[in-house]
C-alpha cells in the first residue's frame, strides 16, 4: 500500500469513527438539550438523553435524562419510550419533561391546558398507567406561564433510592429558559 493510500484509508477510518460517535450521541436536537430546558444540572449518575425518546412531536420534549446509557432509534415509532424502557436496568430511572407550547411545529395555535402552579418541591404521589407512558409517575405543572408535564419511570421495588431522589431533584431544579 502506498503512503497516499494509507493516508486515505486513515482519513476514511477517522471519518467512520466520527460518524459512529455522532450517531451514538444522537442528533443533538435542541428540544432535548439541557440548555434548552434552562440549564438543569443533573445529579451524579444521571445523563442527558439528547434525542427524543418517543415519536411524539407535540407536546415537545424539552428534557430527558436517564441513569443508564441509552441507544435510541433515529425515528422512534411509538408514543411510549419503548427503547429507553427496555434498556433500563432494574436499579435505573428515566425522566422526561415535555412542554405544551402555544403553537405546534407547523405554527398552528394549540389550546394549552391550564395546570396547577409548580410546587416548591416535587414529591411522588400516585403511580399509575398513563396513556403513552405506561406505569409511571406524572407531574403536571405551570411555570412562568408555560405548561409542562414530567414523567418518571423506575422499578418501584429495585430502583436505587439515590436515582429516585435524583429525578425529584432534577424537577426541583428545572427552570425553563425564557425562549418559547
């Protein structure tokens, strides 16, 4: 192999690695970046999920985080976070925050639900099977004139207490950016 061929092969290998890393990290969709959700600092053991965990386009995912690495399909096909939940270890947890924006992705006005004001501190209440979420904890709240819903999934018998507490800490720290 000539020196030129070796350099071309090396450049192609580097490009392949860069593309693989980019695909593994995700598209970087700004709707799920922590900075888009008001710079939430995640607790130790939590990692931002940079791609949508469901196929739902509205309401918009503004934050997703998990206590385990997740490999997501480029285009999820369900309103359930199937891929993320299948990968969850027995001691893990998953959180998603979505926003009911006043306009959908096409710019069409949407009737936003009126929700109770954000509590000073979030606490776990009812664990129920919710539409498009399955068995989980749901938190609906209004903050700064905006409507949000959070969902938290974990195995109630085997999840680590620090991860359960960490999900509430993320919600307590969540302060949306001013942009809509």
